[in-house]
């Protein structure tokens, strides 16, 4: 018999069937539907592109493996899991280099408006992004998009951003936020408003109300602006909302620390390209529809 490939792990359960059945019954009985949410909760799915494998950086807080920053590659058609040591931005860079055009990859973090490999590693470590094991890899992100409305039929757009490296990135899009694993759309909306608009809101924060029936889901595939040469699949969860207390004219807000952590995560956050300031403006809804 030939030896198993390195890093392959077959998972089997030592629990008796009776115990498994009892545990499953307990989960069913204890689960209660949440009737107060008008927007369906979003559990970040593993989005398979043909037979490519998905690379997921395990959550350090829930990972039972000795190395909390290991990436697991799981083949959809089998029950085996392959572990790859991508425990640092450098190891991720080494993995990406042969899979991306060299000129595009070298522009990460040096071309104005782009991010670097530390940003991508942090997205993986927070569970905000998954990568398909392909050439080139495909980055999949679930994004909450919030069209904030005013009483005068205007929509709030982020006109541009000022980044930590001094560059300015044009946006011209509604408030948006990468979603956390298992996070509901409603929770992502609240978090986005707090993190990106909080500095412009009155003390205690402004009230956020989601427009009933406004939820839409769509998928867009395009090359990433932040990471040149890296194809992206954006799963967009869009809602309309009202936010109390926002300025009536153009304004800017300061970004809270996007990533928190210790050890490798803290070192990566220091080297990542971050957003320092957001610039916002109101646009007439009718003009936006015809643009």
C-alpha cells in the first residue's frame, strides 16, 4: 500500500452512534427561530468554483490545532483535509507568488490605492475572505452593502478614502463592509455604521432602521482593485436603511482600528495599508438611477 500524501488528515468520530443521535436531537430541540429579524441571517458559505479547493485560515479562538494560524484546504468531493503552513504573511506571499502575474503581484501596496499581502493575510485570519486553490487563486468575500437614505430622497455615497500610505482611493459607492463568519446581515449593518460612520454620529450613536423588504443578494465576479491580478467573487448582501443623526452636507469620518489581535496579527496590522479617513456625500436618488 502506498503511503498517504503528506498533510492529509482523515477525520473520523469515536463517539457511539447513540451519543451522536442524542446530541443531534438536543440541537434540534434547543434551536429556536428568531422571528424579530426581517432580514435572513447569513452564514458565510463555502463557495466552490468547479473542483477547486478552498483555503480557509482557521479562527485562532476556535482552532483545536497546535498552530492557530494554519490554513486548511478541503476538497469538496472527499472527506480529507489538507493543512498548509500559511501562518504568516510571508508564507502567504510565497504561496501566491507562483500563482499570480509577477508584475501585478509586485504592485500590491506600492501602486496607489492598493493593499498588500498583510491585508489579505488579516482578511483570511479573521475569516472575512477565502481563497480557491487555483491559478490564479479566486478570492471570495461576503459583503454587506447599505444604501443609507435621507428624508429628501438622497442616498449617501462614500466619495473617496484617504489611506495610511497617503494615497487617495476613489469609491463612489454606498457604505459597505466585509462580513464576519456566521454574521447576520442585520449585525453587519450595525457594525458598518458604527465603525465607518460612528465619528460623525451624536454621542450614543444614531438609530439604524433597515427598510423592510429591501434585502437583495447578488454575486459579482471581477478583478480586485485592492489586489491587482487576483480575481474576486463578491457575494453582495444589500439593504436600504435610515440612520439618524448624520450630517446633512458633505462630511468625513475617521476609521477605527480595523484589525485587532496579538502576535502575528498585531505585526501584520502594523504593516497593512489601512483606511484613515472616509469622505461622504449625499446624491439625489433620481440622478443616481440614471448614472
